C-alpha cells in the first residue's frame, strides 16, 4: 500500500493504492479537501494546512477502510527552480568496473551546488551519465571505464517552504516518506515514455500557480513555477462581474469556457450580486471573454519562459496539461492556438481501479505519487534492495536534512 498526497493552493488531493509485484498499481481511493493554509503554493498557515490534510486523509480512510500513517507528498511553490549541473570523477579502479560507490560519488559532486541558506535541494534527477566520453548512459554501474561524468537536474525550493510542510504533517502525526516536487509525480502517470524521449512540456494550471516542466531523452530537464493560476481568473471575474469570489468560482466552474469562440450567442446566466441579495443576467459570452483575457496573459508568460529556455523547437511530443484549469472547455484549443503545439489533457494512466470521476487532471500528482512509490519500491525489490528502500523511507521521517537522499 502507498498513499500519495498533493498539497495544492485550492485543494489537497490524496490517493491510496495497492502495490503488487508485476502488476499495475491498483488505486483503492482518491479524494480531495479544500485547502485553506496556502497562498500561491506556499504554506502561510501551518494549523490550517494541517487541518486540511487531516480532513483529506480522514476522507481517504473512510473511503478505503485503511488507516493512513505515512505518505509520499507532492508540493510546489512559486519559489521552486531547477538548476542543471554536471560533475566528473575518476573511477576508483581505472579501467575496471564502475561500482555503486563511484555512482554515488559523482552524483554527490553533481548536486553540490552553492546555495544561499534559505534554499534547499529537494530533488536531484539523473539525466544521463557519460562513461569515457560515451553519452546517453542511464545507469553506469557494471560498465567499464575510467572517467565517469553525471548530468543532473537539481530542484531547489525555499528551506522554509519545505520545513513548513514537515511542520504541518507533524501536527497530525503524518510521516512524510518523501517530499517531491509535484510535477515529477504527475509525470509518472500522465506522460508516455515516447513523449518523454522526444521532448514534451507538462503544464499544470492549478489554483494558485502554473508550473511548466520540460522532459527530454527520457528524463526531466527544466521547470519553472509562475505565481498565477485559476484564482487569478476567478478574482477577475468577481471584480468585473461585481460579485463575490465564491459566486465567481461557481460561475467559472459551471459556465466558464476558455474562449468566446466556443459559446453560442444569446445565452445568459443569473449571477448573485456582491451582497448576495439580488441577481443579474450576464451573457456566457461576456464570461468567456473575461476568462480568455486571463488565459492569454498566462499563455504569454508561459511562452516567454519557453523562449528563454530555448524550447520553441524542442517539443515534438507536444504539450500535456494537468491541474483544475485544464477542465475549462476549449482550453486545449486555446493553448494550441497560443503556443503552436499539439495539446492533450493529462489524466492519470498506467494505474487501474480509478473510476471516471477521479480520472481528472487535478488528481495527476496524488495518483502519480502512488505510482512513484510503486516504481521505487519495485526497483528496490528487483535489485534485492527492498530492505534498504524501506530503511530509506524510515530514515526520511521528519528530518529535512535527509531530503538529499
Ligand atoms: N470544472 C472546472 N472548470 C474550470 N475550472 C475548474 C474546474 N474545476 C476546478 N477548476 C479550477 O481549478 C483550480 C484548482 O485546480 P487544482 O486543484 O489543480 O489547483 P491546486 O493544486 O489546489 O493549486 P496549485 O497547484 O496552484 O497549488 C481552481 O482555480 C478551480 O476553480
Ligand atoms: Mg496543484
């Protein structure tokens, strides 16, 4: 069994799955609860975050009948960034076999990036190894060579953001098995190996943030987090339509469309005024125009990032979108039009047991966390390393410094 949690700005999502050797992960339950302690992906209230997580996990326990004590936790915050780095070492025994110690040594050296004290490495992703000049090696152990190079991508977050996450979990006695940037978790379940090989962009448009990650040659390469998301659209609807945030949210989720192009003329909906004591008729076209304007702004920000990362001619695998805003009808077409690449919605795949209602783009990271746990447990199993893997999970408990493992 493994539990995946995704700590979002608007909601916490949780998934519980059964892991059996040689079989697809069997998802036994998925649920979500409102998140009240975050702003733009950052925890700003530990008590409220802890309560939101507890509410979500109680629901998961009620659904599955399984008690939850620990979870793989996905998170993101507006301060996350990725740094590419490489390191080279001389293999212990020149001309002989590369041992696990050599791999560990070169990886340690590659993630050794000088950071200010308020920043911490939360993940290192191995991109490739180069053995005596031969590129593209995924695992160098057992190969013969004298010079071992590693290329890694390191994900860096604010130390306080990670500590606040651990603090929130501690409040409710939840043990964090691993704390992972949630785009890496979503990628586990929505991206196809072929897409990751040729170059694909994963875009998560959540409530408080928009995250974009580029994958190529089978691995993660870059990520950027933008401090805007669906709440930006909702807030603008509320201001322009002179209504409350909650009413604007209802209108967006029930009648919202990503572009007026998809709206029939003449359709109107009733909107409560800000005091909640009267209603007004507003055309669905006007609502779509407001939403589209904000989406175009978010797309401009994404395009600027893609240009600065040099991605405009590097994503033959196209774009996969996740996050709640992917549910807006017409979103795929609008993004295709703005960014000029084929777009599809990423829903959790390569797992079974997940019913239609939960097979939605905002559950990608929570379900992906279970898939991530399964992959790592089974890898450890394959390498007769199961006990070591379990020890690793134990050790990671509450200690932020151990995140480097
Ligand atoms: N059916 C829908 N149509 C349009 N928007 C929707 C719909 N359902 C949810 N949303 C929007 O999706 C957003 C929430 O998405 P999601 O759950 O992915 O965000 P989050 O993970 O809580 O936030 P973040 O990832 O930014 O920290 C909200 O802005 C919400 O209004
Ligand atoms: Mg999210």
